[in-house]
C-alpha cells in the first residue's frame, strides 16, 4: 500500500503545526520521521490517523483520495498508529485486549476468532504469552502488544510515535527487528524518532521536519551520523555538553542510609549511598527495577518505611517526616504530564507551582507571568505562550517546562528521572547542561537513565538497580557497557 500526503496544513490557534507538508510512504518502506521538539511530526501523523482534521490538504491511498475523519476511517483504510501512552487494559489478558480492540467486538469469542491474533503475537511479539495479564508485562512487551493490536485490525501502514523513547537498549533492538519484519511482510512503517540508532537499524528513508514544514528527505542508507545530525539541527550543528569537573573532596552532600520503601509491585531494600558535592551519580537498570520508586523515596514523594535521607548531615526525609517541597531539592520525575504538571493549568502557573506554596495570599500575577516568559525563553520552551495550557505542549517542550521550573535556581540536591526522554538532540544537550550546571555549583545529582552511553560519558559513578537493590556502584571510568549490561540483567558481576 502506498500512502501520499499532499499539502497538509494544520493550525492550532496561533501555531501553524503543519505547513503545506507533502510526504510519500511506499509499500514495504520504513520512513524515519525526524525533527526537533514541536516540529509537527506527531500532528502530521495524527492527521493521517484521523485524530486531527487537517485545515487543508489531501490523503491518497494507492493513488486514490480518501476521506479520513476519525481513527476508525483510518483503520478502514489500513492505517494504524501506536501512541507513546499505551491504551491497554491492565487487568485483562493480552488476548482479551487484542479482541476488545475490534470496533463492535463481541463480548464472547470462539477459539476460531482468536487464531489470527495468536499468530500475529507469535510473529511480532515473540515470548509474550496470550494469556498473561497485561500489567505483568514489561514496557517493551506492552508496546509489542499495542503493535499487534493494530496489525490485528489489518493495518498495512503502521505509525510508531517515538516508540524507543521508553525502551531499554535491548528492547529497542528487539523492536528494530520487529520493524524490519513488518517491512519484509510488505507493510509500511512511519517511525518517529530522535535517535540515530533507530534510523541506522531499520529505516529506508529519512524525512526531517522543522517549524511545521518538511525541510529535507533522503535515503537512509547512504547517510552518516554527522550528516543526519546536521539535517536535524541545521547548519550551526550541536554544541558539545560542558565538561564536568571532578566532585569536590568534601563530606557527602547527600547520604542515604539503609533506606527501605515499597510500592504495590516492588520494594527498595537497603539502599546506601553517598553523593559528594558536585557529583553526578548515574543510575542504570532495566525499567521496572525500582527506578521511579527510588526517585520518589529520595525526594520524599512516597513514604519511607525505614532508613533516612540526609542533606549536609541533616535529616531531609525519614519514616516520620518528609519535606518534598524543600527548596534545596529539585525533582524531575518520570512522565511529567502525569507527575509534575497540571495539564489544564497555564504554563505560567505550572512554572510557579513550587513558589505558589510559599506565596503571599494575593500573589502578583504579573510577576509570575514575567518570570514565566523569562524561563520559557531561557529554556527554549516553544511556543513561548505563558497562558497556554501545559497539556498542549509537545512532549519535548513539556519536559523542558519541568526542567525550567526545577533547575532554574540553584539546588543542593537534584533527582532527575529519565530527564531527556523524548527530547531532540539540542534539547538533550540543554538539559544536560542545566543538570550538570547544578553539580558544578555544588549540588549532589542523582540521574536515572536508560542511555548507557550517556551515563558512561557524563556520570562520575554509576549505580545499577536490580530488583529494588543497588547491585553495584562503580566509577564510570572503570566500567563499560558490557559490565553494566550484565549487572542490569543478572544483578551481579559476571
Ligand atoms: N492539541 C493541540 N493544541 C494546541 N497546540 C498543539 C496541539 N498539539 C500540538 N500543538 C502544537 O503544535 C506544534 C507541533 O506539535 P507536535 O506535537 O506535532 O510536535 P512534535 O514534532 O511531535 O514534537 P515532539 O518531538 O516534542 O513530540 C507544537 O508547537 C505544539 O505545541
Ligand atoms: Mg511528538
């Protein structure tokens, strides 16, 4: 199936998200759609999927114009989309989820009707038992089930919106294999991404968007990494991340003693850590090993069962008292839209959330707006609209908004949980600069990441979290991907 977009334009208020975009996706082709945060990638694909209605333009399937006014229409034409937020029902089995996805699905199904779904699972989600409950699956497996759900509805073109931003390296490789298999089966794939590995591993062609326009297209096979970066960020290129000095040779800024905390699914056990002033401690681990719980416990966002978190030798969080709003602490949690901002509130209010707590009864709103405008400029949050509801920002810009709030003033202690998830190359550099600038000013930084290369490049030491315990804490200069990978999957040295 060949799909053509012709002259697509889409406006949201003052923002022209898609500006006369024409794009051709061939049969069996994997097209990598790249471009900075807010460039209009998701919008363009949501137009194709019938989630947004274009203001102008046409969609052609096999050279015939089609009307796509809803996702149901898109499905009827063989177009499916996997979003970043999963839409599976956690308490149901994999198979039940697949069958429920049919519009007008029967409540009861015969064994015969499950056969195609089971076959697709075996092919595109190997290792996922159809009877497993969805909430027991890893992130990578849930994503495969989402994909099979779309394939089970006979999608001939599959849109994946930043699928690897939530995946660990091995899971990403597994997805690359699945995408290659889709292409071999004659299906087409649009793969939205910020990662060059994705392009290298499975794309045939690359299209780059900037400011709502399609600015570049090329064959993926001939192009090297440097050229791709130039195409994505423009001629100016990328400025390297500022190099961080060694930690100060002073008593620990942050100490964690015998910390225990638990969630419904997992417990943290016996976490002991010291982080020096100026030190960046990276945390690696396969997702689901307690990363988010560790971040929440260290910042007082979740109760601590026993143990303590000390800042400069003084109790910050313990079983009896936590101070999540202590101004010495900054926190960038995972999934900012769920955990760090009120989506319906304006950018200005979200940027001053922490300050509102300490504000006088009648805050000077004008001051908040002025501060918001200045922060949005400094951290390059686009569009620069302080009155816009934060849920309207693109994924990357929302992340920058949280970073702006948490890192725009000097902190003593910062926890950053996957802070560059979904960010483009420039924004990633900017976030690292802001995070490491805190360390340069003397903060203790705990940085949780899936990106082993970046951890090895920038962190002073790296701890590996395995089943809620720290399996090891190693100087970054004395370890490598292989050793970390083994610790992440086995919890012990080889
Ligand atoms: N529902 C909406 N209402 C208002 N503005 C929107 C809406 N959706 C997107 N926008 C705006 O349209 C522009 C393009 O957003 P889009 O989400 O398509 O970008 P993107 O290229 O997918 O970025 P990212 O890499 O951050 O995901 C942005 O300026 C965004 O703020
Ligand atoms: Mg997007």
